[in-house]
């Protein structure tokens, strides 16, 4: 029964149109990262980019190559155009992603184009955590989906070159992998907001406070009723958007709400292509006739009801089952760690915990020469960008990586060191308090992805009752 449901053929208009939108958006992502200065700030300027722990051996050599200038524009007599800033390998890397996105959009060498973009984007994502964003992770998953689905079988250069590829239908499972993934993302995003700081409007109030200087709407966004609206619309929209899109009676209404919701996020919160990607994904919820009448009026109508079984179904179905079980369990892993994920960050990444809190902090590192016992106090900003230094002060994994970086730098000079971190961290409007145990030599600590780190001190929430003097 399940096999027949998954392999029943349906009209492929939604997938074809999504491919065009998807290709356009990832094309803009690649070139936009260059021209907005994101590549320069994130990869070119910093000496150290904090790759995901465990991938350093693979990514560090790649980074070293991409940080080198690849062209000398003086040889071409165009130095007056001030192109020297754009000679680093990272610019060519992201430009290639932009080109791949364009090729995906037009459906040329589709498998190679989307495959190349997927590898390049995943590598770039793993190279740095300073600008970590759940949306970047979602883009990886969508890229993998687009790599395996037959999105180039209509309205593509590949079909023009090889008409035998042309099809107007696709297996039903193609539609449902996108729907299930979106359901997981939105549901976890909603549930994660069900905690005191969000429900009290504290987090939305802070987020809007940072937009006070926006023209026209800046002061308007500071009103308390706006903060309450954003608080509960954020919870409700994320929780209900997928079920209401699936129900035909509420589909148009919630789609209009989605347009308002995502355009607000785009203009006010400036979160890149994600709002537009989310709107593009809505094509999977509408009837094929509706999408075809809007975008592809000349496309043939698929009226069949075939079931075309894949010879690989006995492998494919278990793989998808395992994948979605993993996607459901992974965001829950923070419950296996001690203390609050908002504080320790353990289990935060890859869990759809989006824009839930703000963290501020300061930190000083005490470096002790093991041999001479000489003490040197170091601020991370001496070695990093201001944004990186701010992250080091509040994110344990980035602090640990920076300490290992310092250890290697001193070892090059023949010095063996101990490193102790002292500082204060604040989550939302909770009081400043120590996150890192100042008595632990972090240079000797090992990093674990699966267990709590004892050098992270417990969180004291402002909601906890203070002990009376008699109990102290």
C-alpha cells in the first residue's frame, strides 16, 4: 500500500516551477554573497574561520588555497578598476555557485549543476560558524532533495537537447519529501518558542529594538502590542502553516498570511533568501492545475493514474524512513545534555531553534607558560574580527576552538601553555554570570559532540526563586 502511494505518478508542474525559483534564488545567493561583502567579511578578512569541529583536516587546506589571490589584474591592464579585492579564491568559489544556480534554473546539465552547487554550499557551510544560520542548513537539505528528484524533465535545456527526457509526471514521493521536511522545520520552530523569554515578548521586543533606526517603521515596531503580535503569530504561524496549506479550504488564506509573514521577515530581519524560498516551496501544496494556469499554460495536462515502481524501491524507502526519523530525533538531542540549551549551546545547531535568544558577553583568556609560569592576558579580538570575538565570548565550541588555535600558535614558538577563560555572559535579560569555569585549563580539554562539558557552569535563570538568607 505504501509503495503504491509513493510511486503513484502525479503531475510534475510544481516541481518544474520550484526548480526555476530554486535555481534563481541559489544563483542570487552565490553572487549576492560576493557583492554584499559577506564573502569578504566571513572568509577573506578573518585569519581563522571556525569550521565545524571534526572537519578541520579536510577544510583547512581548502581554505588556505581559497584565501590566496588567483589572478593579477595588472596583467590585463585593468588595475584602475580596483579589481584586486576580487582576486581571492573565495570570490571565484562563490561565483561558481552563482553560475551553478543559473544552470539549475534553466535546467542545463542539471545533475552536474545541482550536484556541484550542493557540494560547494555544504563545504562553505562547514567552513565557518561565525555566521551560522539554520536556514543555511535547510538549504543543504533542499539541495540534496533537488539533486535526487527529476526536476529537469520539463522546461529545461536538457530536454531540448534530449527530448527523450521529457516527462509531465513524477512519483508521489517527490511531493511528500518536501512537505514532510517543511513540517518538521516549522513545527520545531514553533515548539522551541514555548519558553518564558519568548512568551513574555522579551525576545521579540529586543529584536525590534535593534530595528529602531529603520526608516518609516522603526518607531512603529517599538510598540508593545506589536511585540505581543509577533510573539504569538510566530508561534501560531509556524505551528499551523503546513496543516493549513494541506487543507484546501484554508490554503489561499494561509498562503496570503505566508506572503505577509515572510516579506516582513525579509524587510525587517534581513535573513537572505529564506523567506522567498519558503514562499516558492508553497507550490507543492497547490493543485497542479492552479500552478500550471499561472506559470505554464501550454504544458500538457497529466491525467493518468499510473504506478511506476522503481527497481531500487527496497533500498530507497528504508533510506527515506531512516532520514526522516533522524530529522525528527536530531532536534531533540539537547534534552540529553545537562542544563539549558540557550545557555550551553549544546544541541543548538541543526535543531531549527531560530531567532530564540540573544547573548552578550565578555571574556579574557589567561595564558600561562607551563615552564616559566609567566602569565599573559589575551583578548580574542587581538586575533579575530569583532564579530568572531563576540561569538567566542558566548559560544563554548568556538571558545574551545580558539583556545586550540592559541595552543598551536604558541607551540610554533616552542612554548607549552595552559589557557583559562574568565568572563560574563548574558542570555536575553537574565543577569550576567559566568559560563566558563575559570579554574579549568581549556588547552587540555577534549571536545565531545555527545556529552556535556563540565567546564560549563550552571545557568541561573531570573525566574528561579532566590534562596532566603536562612537557607544560604
